[in-house]
C-alpha cells in the first residue's frame, strides 16, 4: 500500500471552513443593524410608506443572507467531511494542480 501524505485539498477545505466559521456571525449580521434601525419603516432612520416597503425588502434580504451564509457553511463542512485527510503522493500532486488552477 502506498504511503499517505497530507491532502492539500483537505488542508484548503479545512482552512476555508475555519475562515467561514469565524466570519459567519459577521455575514449573518451584516444587515441586522440596518433592519433593526428601520423597524419595519417605523424606526429612527426613515419612516413613511416608502420606508415601510424598503424596510420589508431589507428584512427579507437580512433573512436571505443569513440563510445563504449558513447553507454555504454547511456545504463547506460536507465537502471537508468528504475528503480524506491523507492521500497518496500522486493524489496530493493532482490536488495541488487542481488548487493552483493548472487543471481545468
């Protein structure tokens, strides 16, 4: 059986997972302050019928970005779980080429 070496793909996915997890709260909360301040168009930054419509759109966008960020984080975790931490040398060479963009 061939000797195993650390997988460059696993290492890249692990780093991405760590980065995503670290930034998840920031991304998910990106629109929350504005949404809170709009208070459905009755907040302290803008009021009236147009503000209510815009606030409704903003609230939806805030929910969407949170959902999308969580879905992306779950996708990265699944990809990481699906890769071996160690691979053969030839597999590692192929992964390095893929990660460098030299294969397409």
